[in-house]
């Protein structure tokens, strides 16, 4: 078939035809081949990783979320109420994209590494409690003492503060296991 013949059919027919070709190719593949393809996908460490359940509360490690978009996904995909632990950003950023999920779900924001005026300015009036914490251990102690049963503790930094993802992910895991 020539490109001119394809063009005469119209854009929607081209897309439908290409989807049909893909469907036929997938049907021709053996199930074992598909399983092999998915086995090769490596799970990302520190991305929405369940760490522990302490006193009935889940602790989720999302240290790999170093951008506002990644944190938006973490907030949107976490079911129920959230105690959100974020890192104090080294420079200001526009966190307004996080306001809708924060308004619906976040009960408390704990900012590790000092005060963050940028986060406080964006989420005052949106999140009931915003507190600065000097360390991850202090943040987790505050989250542990929070009086509500229906929340999950989510560590999602929302910024790149210059430290290694693995170091932060392991620090969160270690401190949760110390609770």
C-alpha cells in the first residue's frame, strides 16, 4: 500500500488500521514471550515502596520522587488520608500543582531539613498542619504520634536537595524500622 492510498483513507482510519496491525502482532506472540518481556522490567527502588505497618499505619517510601510531577503522582495514587513528609527545597519552586491532591488528602505536612517558606506559603490554608523538622527521625516521631487512624505516612521529597536517592530512601527505611 502506498502513502497516497493511506492518506486518502483519512487520519482516523489510519489509526484504526495501525491499531489492528498491533493487535494481530500481539495475538501472534506467545504468552511466554510476553512474560519474558515483562520480567525484564526492573522495579524502581524507593518508588511507592511499602516499608512497614506500625500500629496499623502504613509507611510508604517514595524517595525517588524528586520532582513536583512525581510527588503529584504519589499523592494522587495513595488512597486515604496522608501525612506527607517532604524535603526542604534549596530554592523556591511552584508547588501549586500539588494543591488539589493535598486539599483532598493531606492532613499534615512535615518538612525535613528546616523551615521552607515556599512550602508553607503554598499550603497554608490547604493542609491543616505544617511543621518543620530538623531530621527524618523527628518527622517520623511526629507522624507516629499523630492522632488519627485513617492516614498513611508518605515520604515524597518533591525536590532534589542534592543528596543521593538511595541514602534518603535507606534513611527513611531505617528510621521507620526504629519506631
